[in-house]
C-alpha cells in the first residue's frame, strides 16, 4: 500500500497544496494500523460521546442513577444471604457483605462496560453509516461512561467500610491502576464483541451467558485463597481475578496478589491490543453491513 | 486557482448482494458458507459493483454536481469519498479538510437539549469545542430556536429540529464539502434557506460536491456536473449540457406520458393523449414548450364535441381548462373519422413543480362523455428563466418571463405621491 501512495500522486499536486494534508482513500488489505494519532485528534468527540452516554443512560427511568447502586448492592445482599450466611463461604476473615461488595463494584463496572460496548456499534448505526470519525471512539466512550456508575457504587463501599470499621491501607493508592486494569479488560472484550456483533448478531445472545459464566469464574462470592500456588497464579489468566483480588488487597488488607496481578495485566493488555487490531481490521465493513 | 482538490482514479465499490439484502448474517450461516465454499472464491453472481472504474478530478474552488438515477452510485460515491465506506479498488486523493453531510441531524439525541445537541453534533461533525463555543450564538440565531435552546429536542417540532440540525451543519467551515440530498427534506421555505446557504458556501471559493435530484438546485449552484449511470461515469462536463443529456436519457427509459382509453360511447370511439417535449418523461425543463396531442375517433357526425384538458398543479389548484375548439367561431361539426389535435403550453411559463392533465370530452349542452382525472402527470424543473440566477424556488404556480425595463432616472422626474395626511 505504501508504494502505491508514493508512486501515483503527481508531485505537482503535492507541492501546490502546501501544508494541507492529503488523504489517500484506497482499499486496505490485511492488518491495518490503529491510527492512534487520529484517535487523539478526535479526543473531544470521545469526551462528548462519553458525556452523552452518561447523560442519556438513566433518562426516562424512574429511579435514575440509583440503578448504579441497586445492581451491585442487590447482588451483595443476595450473595451475603446465600453464600455468606447459608453456605458459610470463607471470606479471608472479613465480614462477608463487604468482602463480596468490594469485588462487585469493579465487577459491575466491567460487566456493564462489556455489555454496553458489545452493542455500541450497532446501537450507533446511524452515525456509522453517515459520518466519518474514528470508530474506536464508540466502544471506548461506552466503557468510559461506566466510570460514573463506578464512582457512585464506590461511595457506598466507603460507607460500608466505615460501618464495618475497615481502614484502608496505603495500597489504596493503587486503586486507579486497578480500575484501569478493569477498564482495559472490559474494553478488550468489548472491542472483540462489538466488531463481531456487526456481522454476527449472535453476539447479543452470547453476552448475557458470557458475563454470567465469567462472574462465577471470578472470585466474587468466594476468595481465591481457596486455591494454592501455582494454580492461584494460573487463575490470574482471568484478568478480573487480578482486579478483584487487587481491590480487596488495596481496601481490605488481604494478602498481596502479586503474581496474579502480573498475569492478569499481561492478559488484559493483550486482549485490548488484539481487540483493537481486530476492530480496525473489521472496520471497513461496518458502514456497509451494520 | 486550479489546484487539484480531489483526484479519483478507477474507483470501484463492490457489494455482496446477500450482505445487502439480508443486512447481517448469523454465525451459523457464515460457518455453513465457509464449509460449503471451502477454498472457493465468492462467486461473482452474489456480488455487484455499485461503482466501477470511476475517475475524475475536482479542482479547488469547484462546485461540482453529481446526478443520476436512483441506484446509479451517487450516494456510494459520496460515502467512499468521505471515508465512511471503503472502496474495493482504485483510489482517491483528497487534499484538504473534508466535511461530509450525508444527512442532517446524524447523532442528534432526542433526550438531550438543543444546546447539548449543538455541542454533540458539532463534535461528531469534526468541530472543536472552542469552535462551537465561538459559533454557538450564530447557530442558535440561524435556527431561530433561542427560546427552546434548553428544551429536549424530542419536544421540538420537526421544522425546528431540521432548522437546528441544518444550522449546526451549515456552521462547518471545511475546505471541501460533500453534500448528499440534504436539500430534499423540509418545506419549501426551509429548502430555500438551505439553497441560499449552499450558494453562499459555493461563492466563498470552497470546493463542493453536491449530490441531488433537484436539478434546479444543481443547475443554479454548480458549473460542472458528473452523470453517473450504473456505477460508471456516463458523462462529465458543463452542468447545462450534462443535465440536458440526463433528461434526454431518462426520457428513453419510458414512463407514462401517453394515456389512451377505449370509450363506450355512440359518438366518441377512442381517445389518446400524449405529451411531447424535448427531454420529456416525466421531467421537463421549464425552458421547453410542451405539446399536448390528442387523437380521437368520431363514430357519427356531431356538432359541439369538445375534447381538451384541465391543467392542475400537484398541490391541487386548477390552472386552466382548454378545448381544441376554443378559438372556433361556431361550434364545429365533425364527420365520422379520426382526428388529431395539438396544443402547446408555452415555455418559461409554468413554475417548477408537479402538474397533472385531466382529459375531458363532452358534447356541449348535451352530456359529458368522459373525465379522466389526472390521466397524465409531468414535472417541470426550473433550469433557466426567471429568477434562475438566484437558485431558489419561487412561490406560485407560474414563473413567467415577463418584460422588464430598468434605467437610471433623474430624481427630479420622480412622481410625487401625496398621502393625503401630510400637512
């Protein structure tokens, strides 16, 4: 492709336009670049799309933003009754409700981001078909808009910590990085799914099953201390294991999940990068198929 | 200034028919197809070229129209040039900042207020926040929605919505603007507003590519035109020639400009009517005379047989009624046999719009034989004539070219008008 770009344009045309950019529109083949620079140029659009998703998310709902709290809180109550009280699930010596809620807050962020972003391209079909802009902004802004919900749910978590008398450790400074890890994981899966969803609408039936399965494959209702090394580290292949155990470590003072987090981070970044490339590769078909 | 703004070389876009008709496939279908077609290429029967071998160049400052029938590839061309859809072969080089307007109001969200939508839509169209801040008041004023700017757009009337959407789009200042059929929505007043704005943009020396079915708009706004046919460039050149060619071409593809009827009547045997004009069918340039021809057979001698038509506008009003014997001194007497009659609707007379011909036959003072309501229809398109230089549609059913004179005059010779109340 590069050779074509250089050979056919007459040099005269290039000189006369001076500093104006020349865009070559041609068929792409194979794997294409991520065009991160263009994405950066469109950062304001990213901001506006995120802001739109936040503004619109709870419009026309009676309870509004309370839904951001009801979901993780409700699940916490159910888990506390069934797993905590009835099944007497161990919780690393921490009161069960806060043990599970600390995991549910990042989990809900992850699961919502994944679900919303997987449908985001199809949901924005009218834009995709009519206007040019870096398509990556759509799933990214969808995942980002979940941060507000996360913050709301996190406030409840702080309240619960005060109630149970849990004082966070200095490790709490790692929370932004851990949130980032959850975001990267969510975006990675979201990119794969939303690009596939354009062609295969099966995805929308897969997603609820996937999140449910993934939830039980993540130590939310149970502690990962049920496993021992090396299996504990292998468990980290599920990046949400690192996120959840990281949150507990930072906020509740459970043992440091060092190896697990390292594995999780590598897997999450691989997932996001591969997802982004897959997305860009499929991008050329979006406007025609969606 | 003749720098190249857009150079298109051998551009082609192929669609899979299955993909288009079914819209999307399921995973199972895809797997089945993969297994069935193991190692085989997609057969050419399932694909078609929406564009093929398209080459042209557009210089900076040119305003170029793209015309053609539905399915000729106009919109696909614009989608490819605005990077929404990827070409299958060939390439296009675009020099300069492009904005494309394939639809107004893309990205508007009904739950958000007018203010919020201006920012959102502006960002989607590629404007910077600072740029939107700067133009905000102008946008609101142009749309005339000052009072409702903080109301959710879902409560807007469709007119307000369109005005706001257009005014955001109109505030773009790209070097190259691509517009697709945006002018086709809204009422006449709104369309005229769009046209004026378009004319203004074109006059600022920007490069514009305009796709439209509105040949009047194309004729007044563009100097050059590209005619697409079945995905290929059929012709390119000066707008007047290309539009004329397009009208001639579409005439040969045939539609109802002739109506005939066997009549069960003792006097009138059959009646056939045909419209004839340069480039008829069904769109007629306002500069062409229209001949209305009648053929009818008379079975028995009759006095006072009248055959003619009513001309009505598509909007409803009745313009006139006319019969072949309007100018005869006495009611004519017709012997049995076949007759041909012809009348001419003069050029530069009807305004642009849809018109219908209602065929009428009667024997004066005795009975109506037949009234064929709206038997024929045609459309007038204003290509030249009165007001064409401004490129806006005029109100009214007629748009006659009347004689006007204007000359400088001595102020002293101005007639004084007494209003009566002055002291």
